[in-house]
C-alpha cells in the first residue's frame, strides 16, 4: 500500500490571493480533494491509466460533491464539481437570471424577501460555477491550465459573456418573456437566434391564424357556407400558391366553387 504523501502532489496557488481557495469554486478551502480519490488510487496505479495524483484545496461542499467520484484528472473533477453546483443551486440561479432589482421592488413583502434571498444565493452560485481556478504549482512545476472556458452567448452577432446579460438583452430587444426565452433557448440547442426566430414565427402564425378565422367566418356567413370547409379550402389554396393573401384565396373560392 502506498501512503497518501507518496502518491499525491500538493497543489499550491501561485498568487497569495488564492491561498486557501477552493480550486473548483473559489470559496474558502477547508479540505483536500484527492485526484483520484484514495480508494481509486490502486486502480490507476495498476492499470497505468492516466491520473493526475494531485492534492487539491477544496471547500467542504466541493469536497463532498467529489468524494465518491472516480475521475482521476483535474479537468474532469472540475466538470463534476461545476455540474453538482449548478444542479444544487438551479432554482436560485434561475431567480438570479430572470429577475432584476427594479422588478423586485414591486413585489409584496413576503415574495420580495424570498426573491431577494434567491438573487443573492443565485449570484454567488453563478460566480462559483464560473470560477476558472487559479495558477498553481505542484512538485516544483508551474501550471496555468484553466479548465473552465468562459462561455460566450451571441444574439444576432452581439456578444455577451454571461447568460444573464444575454437573457436580459433578448427579453428587452425582442420582447419575449424571460421564462419563455429560457424555455426556447433550451429547446433550440442553446441558440438564442433560433429561439428568438421561433418565438416570432409562432407569434406571426398565431396572428395569421386569427385573421384567417375572422375572414373565413365573415365569408362563410355571407355565402352561407360551412366554416370548416371554407378554412380548409383557403389553407389549401395558400399552400399551393404562397403568393396568395387570404383575400385573394377567398375570391378564388368564390369564383371557382361558390358562384356556380
Ligand atoms: Zn468549492
């Protein structure tokens, strides 16, 4: 059996500002995360599969997230910790992304209180998820590999370095409720452009459908026709010839079928 000190290289931050900082989330470190965990160490030694063998400063929460994880590379463990953080604080992160200060002022006391608390926790959680680690030294070798890529969100060419700002912009500039925009963003493969386009296409479609129904109803009454028949025929005409407006299609129906 190997001892912990033989196997693992202590990771130390290069900058004083990161001493005692959790490498995974930036909180105060009170534990060490072993990469890989001690109970998986023998496996990596025996199989010679790639493993970092780092002793990483970690906060209590990240330490517990990673306790039973068997990944042996620092980058993999960063991913696991971030995933756990994002999952655990999902609700608060959502509140932080969706609400802004002036909207909260309008809420009643109880709700204001809980949304405020969510905002604070959500903001902190976002920062922890986005924390990019720090430059460190292990066994006398300096490392400045960062495993967290700063995600950039683009809305029709305009760039935002966090989801919250992008959402705010999408909401204001394209007049889409934030919750709806998040839903569409997720549905459309995390792409704001297609999410926004699909929202407006659906909206246009709804307006057109309403107009179609209104015009067809008037037509059906005037010419004593069945409404469903009129609507189906108009839709058919319009698909066959995309240049037709509803008025033109109704004229066509009148001339070709009803008049005789
Ligand atoms: Zn942490």
